């Protein structure tokens, strides 16, 4: 419609009315538009009449005909505001009314409906509250997010900050709380909810975001080298495909001891293979590996548990003592008489280690075993061990009857790992000739 057309007719109607020639009805074909055809849920829309007649009042009505706003014409453009909009779509109409108050020639109100109806669409409510079922989850678990007072006929979907989908969408038919689940998560994640009006396809991100902390990966493969560690040496723990943003710490517990496990310094994961070192190992030990997420502090122990064998201490002091009596154990002698037995003392014997006397490579007598809680060496039990009720830190190895000077070695080994034993010392036992 040409602008001059309705302006000219409006001027004509005003003149006719003022001259008392007639009471023209309000113009019905005035242009009407929405300032915004799409508004956010809970906001108002504005409709503008391109030209409003000064003696006409305009009523903004919804699709059911309910009046939402009334305003008097100005002789120029006129804007009418709606109420707060919550449904997904509105069709607005405007009724124009000329009354006897504005034109005394009218016997009663003259009312027409403007020809143009304006449709305004409403975007989804982005202010809905969201919450996590649990603030932290295990590695590879799903996070559950609740959208509270969700709108009807809306599709809700979880996405990350880059708007990549995190799980399947849920479509609502009625309003109410909605539960959504992510896929399996492996890292801490900020979760955003995308809401889409099913009818119109309009999408928005809810303003409230939730952050879920994810625990460390626990199936990281672990191995150690060497396969058997020399006494007072180190072992290296190898972790394959470590997790980034995670630190790893060895928890070392010596086998058979009740002492508090020792933790090593933490090493940061790289996403690739990393190494952790245990220094100065003196006893067999069990090694657990604690993984801690740096950002959240969530920690757990890897599934892999390692048992590291350590060879016996090879540096022992050997001496010749007089007898297995309490006094004789402390009496060092330089030689033995021909036809007598010698007693070899292994000082500072190591708990959990067997000591075998050898002449060349042949064993002499049964091994003596230093139990974790008591020394062993005096009385024989079976054919393998000699038990010593003396509570010192030494074992005693009888040589049997000697007729000549003989050199002995002492071989130390763990009862279950004889092949990993070591020679801990050599001693020559002088034998005095008969009658000397």
C-alpha cells in the first residue's frame, strides 16, 4: 500500500468528521509490523502501527481476542507493547475504535479490526535452573543433569562448551523437571543445555552451566624393571598411556611389615608413557599407584598392583664363634681343633632370608632362616630350617666335623626364590693339627 494513500484518506476522514458531513469508520488497512518477530521467553513484544489516527484508540488483542494494551492515536506511528510472552507463538490483532467522545456526530462507538495480523514467535526460556545429580563421577561413567521446570514441546540436549553433543536429546510433551544423561565421560567437563522449540526449530543455550569432575583412569598398564632388584638399588615403574592433567604417585609397602606405606613424589601424566622410580630398595615390596586429577583432587588407586622382589643384602660379616650357648655366641675364636665342629656366625642377618653354608658349591647342613620376628638356628625342625630362639639379629651355621682348614661361603636367598640368592661372604676356618 502506498503511504500517501492511507495518509490522504486519513486527512479526508478528519475533514469530513470536522465538517459534520459524516462519521467515517477508522481506517482498517493501516500497515502493522512487529519491532521484533522473535522474542526471548518471558519478554514483551512491540507492534507498531505505521500511522495512527488522532481521534481513534487502538486495542492490542491476542488470538483469543483478549485486550492486552490500549493506546490513543497520535497522528503518527504508534507502538503497543504486549504482556510477557511465554507460549511458543502468538498471533496479535489490533482493533481501532472511534467513540462519541472523539466525534460528537457518532451515535455510538465505531470499531473495526485492522486487516493485518502479526505473528510473533517466542524463543525458549534460557533462565531455567539446571543441576547435577552428583558433582563428581568415576572415569568412563555418565553424568546426570536435571533441567528444572522444563517447557513443554521442547527438545533438550546436553552439549559441551564448544556445543558438541554429549548425549541423546529428550523431547518434552508437558512441562516439568527433565533428566538428561551424558555419554561416558573421561575428563572434567562443563555441561551446557541446548533447548530447541520443536515446532519452530529455534534453539538457545541455557545460561546456567554445570561442571562435573571426572575421576582418574584406573586401567593404566604398569610394569617394572629390572625383574629382580639388587639390594639397596632402584626399580623403575613404567606406566603406559598415562592420563593428562593427572599426577601419579607410588605407594610402597614392604612385604610382611606393618609400617605406614611410603609415598613417592608425584609425576605428571603426559598422555604418553611415563616412569616413576623407587630408590634404595632393601626388602620385597608391594607397589600401588595413586592417580590424582590435578584440577579436582579426585584420587584413586590404579587396578595394577606390582610385587617387586629384592635380592638379599650381599654384605654380611662372618665370624667364628665358640658355641651355640648364649655365652658362646658372643665369643669369637680364631680356629678349631681337628675333629671338632665350627660355628659360623652371620651378623646382622636379614629378616625373611635363608642362609646356607657351602663348601665350594656344596651345601653344608640345613639353611638357617632369620624369621621376621625371631632368629632361627639352634634346634632343627624337619630337614630344612634350624630354629634359633635367641632373639638377636644373627644366624649360626654349624660346619660339621673338620679335619683340615676349610674355606666356606655363605649363600643367602629368599625361601621362595633360591635362584635369586647371592653370596654374602667367605670365611676360612683354620683347623689345628692334633697335638699342637
